[in-house]
């Protein structure tokens, strides 16, 4: 099952991440009206910055913008093997 970010709607009722009962984005046009460049900036430096990589991937997939995954998701650095 896809794990989307679930905002606290009691604190931010107008969150662009809000979803309806069936899991669809309530404010889909907020996201689809953005250019790829703007979406990357919003997800890296703006309201999406605190999301996990898994949540970012799920959101991009839902928006049919999987091609932006490398730009949006922070690359996880593993410690060197000893």
C-alpha cells in the first residue's frame, strides 16, 4: 500500500497534501499547474522538504512525475563497510 504524507488538517486545513476518503488529492490542480522546476523546488526547499523519500516518491508517482525522483529525493549515504 502506498504511504502518502498525511498532513495535520486541524493545524492546516488548506494543506495541498490533503486527500479525500478515497486517497485522491483534494487540491490536485495546485500540483499539476506547477512546472517541473517549481515542483522540484517546492519538494526540496519548500513544503515538501520534511517528507520522507518514500512519501515524496508516492506523491510524484501520483502526479505522474516519477522522472523528477532523482532531483527531489535526498540520496541516502551509507557508511563505508569495514
